[in-house]
C-alpha cells in the first residue's frame, strides 16, 4: 500500500521535472549516445523497506527524472517504518555512459534550516547492468545500492 502511495506521489513530480527539462535544461548524452541503460525506475531498500526511488526518462530526447527519499523511523519498542518524503526533480542530470550525475534541491529537506541550502550533488555509478550505486557527493554516508526495473 505504501509503495503505491509513494509511486502516486512520484508521478506528478516526474511530470513537472519533464516539463522543466523541456523548457531549457541542458540536453543529456544518454539518448545521443544510444545508451538507455540508465533509463527506468531505480529502487533501493534498507531493512526490507523502501529507501530511495529514482525515476529516469528521456522524454523528447532530454534526460529527466525525479528522486524520492523515504524517512526510516523506529518507535520505542516498535518496528522500523518507512515514510515517503516529497519527490524532487533532478537538476542538471548528465549521463556519460557509466555515471549519472545530478543535483537535488535541499530546500524542503529540513526546514527552516535548509531553506537556503545549496543543491545536493549525487552520482549513480553503474558497474553492472541493472545495478547501481547512488553516492551523495555533498555528504559522507553509505551509498545506496539501487536495482533498475523497466518503467
């Protein structure tokens, strides 16, 4: 049920990201290079619960997408729960055939402290087909291992 809810939240943000990219964002080399290995829905789990969902498409020949992070919390004496945050469009996505780089706005992450924060830099390294490692280049922390599924 939560997965359907999170995916329903992701679709409007993906549409907004696509619209934004088509109004002037830089073209990506993903389509030009003919390498569609980065396109699709990428998911990571932690403790068996959703952790990150990254959706990538090439609408109109331009690489666009959105990312959704999940908040994991443990209530005293209870189990860990996973709650979806707000999907954010990818800023300046670029794929060189092996690594996808992009930024994500951090303004809504921890308001009011983050309202003036700079975008967070990420990279998705693709060492093998269908698997990738999402690294936050702006903060130290564990990489998320993502698996790709078709749209």
